[in-house]
């Protein structure tokens, strides 16, 4: 662990100024991921800017009928909020599928968006890793890659994004609000996280010294036909091998709106709009779901140890859509 300076900010503007003073500064909220990275000597901040006391801890109605979630709302408070449970059960279920109660009590909404990968090689400073040291290589490609990506990969990185909450937010088409030296802006959730390409060290599209201030949920929350399915090695406190956030709007048995987001398979929560389009206007039956699942994994590529994920993802998509159709999982 390296030595670092510490600043506790009382408002957003003070936090931004303190962060901008040093290129190696990082924001600290719940610390459930960052503190681990510092202990393992993976993150080496010159300064920690503690934002834990900023006024970003409320959940409020928006004028468009959605919800605005402050970046410092804890995962536990968000999952158990009455309006989230009632209107966005997909989000509540995804959050409760992640981590442990103790971590959910500390982890923040904004921090969840910024989690780093759980790749074995990323967490081992003795190994090369393009996410830690650009240009050093990706040993996972030819190494032990059971938990790694099958979609959107590059030769430079096959790591996956670890969040459960983010998969649900992708399906709900949330918007991320940020503030930085140039002012405020809103980022559609699909544009917030990046695929690795040639710059796998960059996880998001955040600009220099920008801070996530809120996440906005649209009015449509799919309260009747949605589910979050998480396939993992053990029932609790484990990251997803494959997860599926499925949300449907039905007119009788006909699909009017469909959202399918995958976790555990790519560098970001994964959606395929062409696959979702295959569901529209079609009957909500297994054959329809299988066609969409086939399209979703059409471009998937395994790297040896994770080849099984392709078929696992295909089956998980169908199962999640069947469950979402029944409506039993959101009661």
C-alpha cells in the first residue's frame, strides 16, 4: 500500500476541486471495491477524496414519472426502497443477488457503476495485465479464463464487468448524471461503460475528474413481467458466471416491449437490440425466446475454459424470459 493524502469534502464542488488538484486522486464512497484494490497494491492513489458526506443520499420522483437516485444511496437502501420494490422489482432483485448484506449496507449506487473487474490476473500484481499496465499483455486469453468474457472481447482484454445492479440498470435504460470541471451532463446507461478495444484500462466514458452524482430511472419499470436470473458457483456472495435481466411488456400473450441484458459475459452489461427486436410482436413462447437467445450469443467466442458459457447463456436467456412472462418472479 502506498502513502496517500486524504481530503473529506462537504459539497460536490469542493470534491471536484480537490480531485482535480492531483492526477492520481480518486473519490472514496463506501470503499467496498477501492479499499480492496489499495490493499492489494493495484490502486495507488496519491489522494483520496472522501465524498461520503455529500448530499447525494436521496431517492426522489422526477417530473417524467421516474426516480432519481443519489450516487451515495446504499445498495441496501435502494433495494428495499418501497417505490423501487413496487415499480422496479427487477432492480431490487438484481441488487439483492449481489455481494452480502454487510457489503450492501456500505456499497453506494455510484460506486457500483465503477466496480473494477474480478479477473484473477488483474488482482495479481505479479502478472501482466493491460487493465493495470497498458501494453503488458492479457494472460487470461491463453490462461485460466473460466469466469471471463465471451462477447465484446479484444486481444487486449477478456475481463467481465462484475456488477449485478448494472445489468438491471442496462435493461431499464437508466441515465447516469455526472458533474465535472466542464459542468453537468447526462450519459445514457448503454454509453457509460466501454468495451475493452485497444484501451482496456478505461472502464467507462467518464471524463477526467468527473463525479457520478445520480442515476435516473425512466417511468417504465416493468413491474409485472421482469426477472433477474443469476447463475453462479454458489448461492450467496459469488459473482455471476452468467446473469440475465429480462423485462417484458405484454398485450395478452404478444410481446409489445422487450429488454434483455446479460451480465458475466462482457466488459460491460450486454444488450443486443437486434435480438430484442426479434421478440417484438411475437407470442411469448419458448420458440420465440430461443430465436432471440440464438441471436444474442451468435457472436460469442469462448477461450477454452469458458466455452461452456455460450450454451449456459443461451439457456439462461430462455429461462429468464419464461419466468418474466409468467410474472411470478416479481411478486
